[in-house]
């Protein structure tokens, strides 16, 4: 059977690893208990967490045991990695609620039955630690010089790094030490922006126990231009159906750039790589097959097969038949208003300048007719109005009662 380390490598997951040869050997010779942490900074996971969930799923499918660690303790501080400001301090009630929401979403990817995986909360031990105990047991193994050299702290240095946040690395390192002792966990995984924190946990565990401990990071979910994927006009691409509907979730992946298709198919689906390579090699209009496959598979993973089927049926009707009944409707007071004002109010365009540019480039249609007048005013006969923005994005505006 193929070593899962090779699978992760072939699919493009792995960014850094403390000892690639030894980690590969262990993953190919025994069951490895590993963990990934999720801090409850919101009440839903988002697309940025997707790769970590897929790493857990790949490893579990290969016979290894995941620990999903929710940060009921570290969440009280907040990870400074990748941030230029201080996170808002959350109440215990909010942290508990968010952790419970995470559990439901992670369970879609990981099988927790019969001890195949564990879900633990670091608040169970971090909240019990006395400050002096933490300093004596953990603090002695950290040097301020080394911590300040970490990228996550360097980014905050000019704007000010609070002592509260400075403790985050210490607490996360203690998590690895605790999980190593309690569950024989020898591998921590996470996004590449967590490398400094993961190294701290590896070193602390080795120093205090003399036992093996390793770290592995996955690449972040980025577009081909280097920007973060999963950002929408409305904010993050949440995995919660109440925040982003399965249809809108499907449409996001259906509309990714051609250059990002292979990355998304490799990282966010379980499609065999031979088929990934075939799909991603398609060109021009044929690439739509790959995008439809991507959107369906990703939506199925996150929202289930029924929701994926419904989203696909609606999308196919919209794109193949332009069936207005299946396009989500936006209700506005539109009659007698200029089209660009209505589109701006509906957040279909970000600015009137964008609308004028679309019209100049023949990129805006109203009920299948190209819009050429930037001052066009909507009449009762125009509504409901099916708007097409560019080649792929459809909207429907109806008159608000």
C-alpha cells in the first residue's frame, strides 16, 4: 500500500517537516497518533481550514489516529500568527459555543467511532495550570531570543506585541507535550504559518520526555497569484450552511480561475491524481468539466451528497439553460431606479466604476440583452431581472413588496 506521506507529497500538501525521512518511515510502519489544533475564533470553520481537515482525513484513511484539538484554552489568548492586530478577547460562553460548532464540522471529515479519532479540548488542562507551575514546568525551556525570532512575533513587533499573545507559543507547545504523554501523540500537523509554534512543541516534548516528536506543515490555500483563496465579497467562505449556502459554496468553486483548478482538485478532493491531471489539462470551454467536478466534490465533502446534488442541478440549469427560477433572488425597490444603483445596492458590483467598465466591455446583460447605456433605468417590464455579470455569474433582482 502506498505510504500516505507520498500521497500527501504527490498531491502538494507538504510544506515543511522536521524529519521527512523518519516521519515517512513511521507513517509506513505503524499507526501514528497525530493532532491538529483549531482555535475557536469564530462559530464556524472556513475554507482556510479545509486543507488541514483533508490532511487529517488522508492520514486516517491510511490507518493513523487523529486528535482534533479545539482550543478552549488557547482561544482565550488568540494566535498572533499572520495578524497585525490584537484579537478580540472572547467570553468563556462564546468559546464553548464555537468549540461545539467545530466538533460538528470536523466530524464530517473524520470518523470518531470506536476510538478511531479523538476530540479533546486544551482548556481541560491549560485552565488548571497555575501560573508558577507553567513558568517552572514549561517556561524554563524557552528563550526570549528564540521566541522573538519567530515570524509570528516579528510581524507584530512594530505595532506592539502584548504579553498575553507572547504566551501563545508556550501554551501551544504545552499542548503537544500533554498529548504526547496522555495519548502517545508523536506528530503535530498544521498550516505552514504555524511552523514556529509547531517547532516549539516538538522541542519542548523532546526535552521534557526524551521521546520522539515531529512536526509537519501543509501549504496554505492560495491562488496562483499568491493571494488567499476562500475570500468572497461577503467575507470568508464559511463551511456552515447558515453562513454560506451550499449553492453559493458550490458556485465559489465552480468559478475558480483556470490556473487554480489543479491545486484545488489535488488538495480539496480525493479524486485520484491520474484523473486530477486529466481534468486540469483540459483547456478553453472543456475546463468547465473540471470545475463542475471540483465544485461537486468539495460541496459533497462539506455539506453532504444531497446538498451537492441540489447545488449542481441548480447550477447546471443556470449555466446551461439560464433558468431564472433557480437563481437566488435579491429583493430591492428597483422600479424607476438606475440599473447601476440597483446593482450597487445588491452588491453585484463593488462600485459604479466597475459597472461602467463592465458595460464598456460588453460584460453586463439584463434579461439576455447586452447593457450599453450606463444610465439605463429599470422599468416594471424588466422585473424580475436576470443579470449576468461577465460570463459565469448570474443574479436575479425582484421588486421588493
